[in-house]
C-alpha cells in the first residue's frame, strides 16, 4: 500500500509540472496513471 501511495504522489507532482509546462498529452496520460493507482489503493483497502 505504501508504494502505491508513493507512486500516486509522484505521478500527481509530475502531472502538475506537465500542466504548468503546457504538455497536455503527457498531462492527461499522467492523470490516467493516477486514476489507476487510486483504483489499486481502493482495491487494497477493501480487501
């Protein structure tokens, strides 16, 4: 669970940097990866 949270936070920070730089395609891909990590964290918490 700890690694999932760290991965999520890392992607969150990189997504913010990509948005600030105007790299929209990479930003949207980072958001999708953040969503995947959030799903994994939710699944782990439920089990």
